C-alpha cells in the first residue's frame, strides 16, 4: 500500500494502480463525464473537409458543416442530396432533400427499444455501461449538442432529465451511446429484425422480396431473408 493511499475494502486483492483505476471507473462524477465525453469524442466528423465536432449526433441528424457547407447525416456521414440530383432509386426523383441511411444508422436505430438494442449488444458480448451514478434531484444530461432556434445554431449541454439506470444520461443520449457501440463493433442490426422489418429493408432497396416456400418454417424463412439483405446490401461501415 502506497503512502497516501487510503485503505478501503475495495483495495483488497488489487495493486495500488488497479485500485486507483477502480476508483476512477467507479467515481460517479467520472462516469457521467466519461459517457458524455465518450459521445462527444465519437462526435461528428465532416466527411468532406474532415473537421471534427465534439457534439452528440442526435436531434436533427441533418448536419451542415459550418466550415465547408457540406450537408450530411451526423449518424452515418452519408450525403444529403438536393432535389432532383440523386439517382440511387427510382423513387428518388420525386423526393426533395434526402439522405440514404444504412440500416445501422442512428436515424433508424433510435426507433428501436432499449431492450432490443441491449440484447443485440449482449449477444455480441459487448460490454454496456449501465451504472447509474448517485443522482441528485434535478440533475441534467451533460452531453454537448447543437441546438437550433430563431437566433441560429449554438452548442449547448443537452439539459434533459437524467433517467435512472442510464449511467447519468438522458434517454435520447443513452440510446445514442448504445447505437455508437453497435456501430463501433460493426454489428448488423438485421440480426434482431422481424420478418416484416427485413421485408421493408428489401423493399427500400427496390428489390423483390423472396417468397416463402411451401414447407419452409418461419424461422428458416426469416433466416433466408436475413441472408438475402446481407448480400444485396452489405454493411461496410468505415470507422
Ligand atoms: Zn494502495
Ligand atoms: Zn466540412
Ligand atoms: Zn435538418
Ligand atoms: Zn444516417
Ligand atoms: Zn436518393
Ligand atoms: Zn441528453
């Protein structure tokens, strides 16, 4: 035991360095700052000029780079297309400003339930931080985000109410944290999707949905659709 290192029960079986790390990892202040900082570090990178913004991605996911003016999705970095420019699908011609998000973009995954996202992460053996720091009444989410009002855009702390069990974040930013883990590890969310959801993905690609064969079980059919979408639209997200 080093001089100046106060003995606590948790020190038992740990070296002083390990214990110091344990203190850091388990300090409520650090945990809150930790996840908030994590979201900001995984912030928004402009795919055009490479400028980095230490901001959460959520809210309006249509981000216009203040440096170069490029318009892209803060979740997947895909460009926004002005009316009439995009030819990816037949339906693009009739659309105004739009973006094509891959199925693992926060744009889609933020509509999934917490349970499903957590289950997907657990199935892939990815550790999730759920520890809630000691919460004081009225504590607000510290994640920095871009806010827009009639006076313009500014970067400000989220300020939404912190939810119990969400490691010091609000619901929206805790979900963003879960999705960032999914994206970081390149987990394909198709694994948790229902038959109907996968059918919608296939239709979005303007491809014909394979029909269910006679004698094919529901599970086998679902698996076949999953295979099909993985082939026609592989996830190759760059980190
Ligand atoms: Zn010690
Ligand atoms: Zn830029
Ligand atoms: Zn917008
Ligand atoms: Zn996107
Ligand atoms: Zn398009
Ligand atoms: Zn928040």
